[in-house]
């Protein structure tokens, strides 16, 4: 009996242990399944913050060179051949304006008499112009609008003649261009050189997307410059050589971003046989400003498209 009872109890013990193991394994399986389901739900809803968002892809642009930075701290946001020397076209005039605005004791209301040499120059070079009229007295402020909005090479010549030093016009122009190069050196720009006041160079007028962006950022510290370059159109009233008042034709800003990109605040277009199509651009959203440059794009519309892509990318990176 003892032996039979022992065998019976032993059998029950084996069954009990087996049943206990089965229950434990089942419990573990249920917990594992619950954990897996919970993790799946979290991933599905995006609630797992440890998983990083996919990075924004840098855009492809047609321009040969491009650059953009955060204007607040100069941190780079976009680059494409950013340090390659290229012709700058009329984006050169950003430095022209910067040099004028840096003059000590500057009087923006001082009058400049328009010379025939300025008119002859734009006709000879088939250059963009503000259509200044010989003999008219135009203020420095008005010349800055004529320089930056319709990209007047006649306005650029007038400003270089006014603010250069020397006893002859040629000497004053040479002096002014020297001031442009000194300003570039002061900004520690290694890949920029000017040999003209307007971008119609003599073979040695060049910069890079990065350098031009830095020039523009520096120029934007001037409230007068900021006001001018964000203006879509401007009408000047000038004094004729007989003393009467003339209303000039309205100057329209060649920067199409001002009417098409939300938050656009400047800066300057440029074009030419060698430069192709250029644009130095800036836009602000909230407290953030992206400023940049595209050089040697393929058309007026394409340079705006290139700039728009870079701006969107820059703001996406800034968050």
C-alpha cells in the first residue's frame, strides 16, 4: 500500500509540477505579448519621442553656387560651391551702398548734380539704369534707391564720383573702388575683389556666395539700407537745372521675391553675360532671418526658384 500510495503521490507531484511550469510559461507569453502590443501602439502613434524625425533634405539648385546662413549668428544653413569665385554682376552694388552708408557725417539729403558722363556710361555699356537726367539735382538717398531698385549703373557712377577722393572723376572712381576693397578686407573676405562700382568689371570683379552673403549681412545692419532694399517701388522728385521740381518715373525693385515670398526683406539682383543670373536674398519669419546668395543661375525665374528652395530649407533647419 505504501509503495502504491507513493507511486500515486509521485505521479500527482509530477503532474502538479508540469502544470505549474505550463502556467508560468503562459504568464510570461501573455506579458511579452502585451509589451509587444504596447510598443507597437506607441510606434504607430509616434509617441515614442526617442525616435528621431527624418532630417530635411538639402535642395538641388540650378545655380553654380549657393550659400545661406542664420543671420543672427552666421551659422551655415546651405552650401553649394560656396567658396568658388564667380562674377557677381549687379550684386556688386550691395558693397557700393555699404561704402556710401559707412561715410562719416553722411547727409542723405545732400544733392548730387547728374553729369553727362554718367548717362554716356550706361549708354556705352548698354547697362541697367535709373534714367537719371543730366543737370538734375538728386539726393544721396534717392541715388541709393536708384542704385538698388532698378539697379541703376548711372546712380552707382554718381555715388562713386560723389564719395571717392581726388581732383578728377577717374581718380574719385578709383578711390571709391579702393574703399570697396578695403571694406571687403575689413570683413576678412579672402575671395572677393572689386574693379568696378557696379559689377561691369574689367576682368577682376568677383566674389563667392559665402562672401556676398557676409557683405549683405553687414550692410543690413544699416536701417537705411534695410529700408531701401525691401521697398517694392519708389518715386523720386528731383530738382531740375532750372530750379523746378521733376517727378522721376517710378523705380520698381528687380527682386521678385519681395512680392512672391512671405517675409522677404531684400536684397539685390544681378545679371550679365558672365555672371548669368544672381540673387542675394533675405527673409524673416518671427525672430529668425535667413540670408543667402545664388550665383550663376540660368534665368530670372530660376534664380528666384533657387533662392526660394534655399530659404524654405533654411527655415526648416532653424525650426
